[in-house]
C-alpha cells in the first residue's frame, strides 16, 4: 500500500516536468518581481495558509531528481507556483466539503495506517548485523558456483502455446528478437528487449545451480551457439520460453574488494527480510484471528 503523501509528491513532480517547459516562461515575470518579506522557513502564504520552505525543498529535490536537472532559481519558482496552485485546490476542495467525502476519508485512513505501520516496523524490526566473514563466505560461494564460461541470454516468455508458435514463426521470418520480446513477452525483461544479465554455471547443468534460471533454460543456453535461438519454446509450467544467446565469454570474476559492498547490501536485505518474517510470525502466534 503506497503512502498517500508520496503519491501527492509524485503527482506534483509529474506536473513540474510538464511545467518546466510550458509554465516557466509564464512565470518569468513573477520570478523577476521583488519577493515579499515572509516569516523564516516560509516559502509562500496563500489566503493565510503557509507553505513551508521544507515543502518547497522536497518538491525541488524530487523534481531535479526526476528530470535530471540542477536546482536552479527557475526550477524553484516553478515548484513554488505549483505548490501555490495545489494549496488553492486544497482550500477550495475543503470549502466545498470534499474532505468529508468517503473516498477522501478512506485515503486519509489508508495513509495513516501506512505511516504508523512503517514507523512501528522501523522501530521494532532489528535485523542481525552482517559480518565481514559472512560477506567473504558468500563471495567464495558465488565464485565456487561459476562455470568456466558465462553467457548473455535473451528470453521471450509467453503464456500459451499459440503465442509461442506465433513468435517462433516471426523469428523464422526474420523479425528481430528484441522487438518481439517487447511485443509478446510477459517477463519483466521485455522492456529491455528480453535481455538478461550475464550468467554462469557449471556444466553439465544441475538443478538448483543455474543462477536462478529454470533448469531447461540454463541447459539450452549452454548448448546454443552465439546468435542462436531455441527452435521450439521451452515449456516451464504454464509458461513457454524462447531463448536467444547474444554472447559468450570466459567467466570474469571481480575482485573481492569490488564485490564486497554489493554482497553486503544483498545480505542486509536478506537479514531484514528474515527479521521481518520472524517478527510477523511472533505476532501471528500470539494473535486471536478469525477467518
């Protein structure tokens, strides 16, 4: 469940992205005008309601991050005007008693639940610290699992045999694999033309040692020539997967010092997930639940 205030900020940032091109010239005269004296920490006052400097700073930060622009006076002026307009919307909506509408009350309740839950979990979930020995052991385990070669595959995953046959037919007709991945694939990699990260595993490939890939897919990757595509879709449960091998090379193992921080972060995520699961299990054990 997303935080309501985060959605509001995201909406405002989206408006800023549009406003930077279209609205900034219209605000040029306002930006050049003398600025009235305001109380410290206040960016604007709209019909007696203050917009804080902290609100402006946060919107500018998000807008600059989203649009990859510098924090400039022009960006700040556009952000200020957007906050003023939003405040006017809010005031008129409350005057019309929109704050009492069930949809608004539900959104406010959802935001409250999300905020208090996140803060409670932050204060009560305490993952075990990740040690240097754990990081080194994980690194050694990863290195030991690698094969002599590593592979750069692409996949198209579809949900039925008819679509798989269509994709195979279009590939044989000369259509580009990446374009067909974007058109047909249901896998997250479709937005990148079906491309997956470099993978490596010992051969012959065995279950559970495939860098997270289905066994049949990993086996197909090791058997394909560079540029080759599986002639038929691989059946994996209810999914059909077509694989292409883009590249192959001797396995490149990074130095421990290069990899250790990434591994530490991964282990910290796992430690947090475990702590959260243990904490949840404890709450469930002591709760009276009817379903």
